[in-house]
C-alpha cells in the first residue's frame, strides 16, 4: 500500500509541475538563464 501511495504522490507532483510549466511563459526562463550567464561572467 505504501508503494502505491508514493506512486500516486509522484503522479500528482508530475501533474503540478506540468501545470506550472504550461502556466508560466517561456520568456521568464530565458530571462533567468540570461541573468545566470551574466552573473557567471
């Protein structure tokens, strides 16, 4: 039963992550990546 519960939780997490990726626009990630590269320089 515990294994099934963990599997269900993992599926729920995947759904949440997928929803976040769909909701958030890609430009945000691009800006974050550019900021990280500038900081590295």
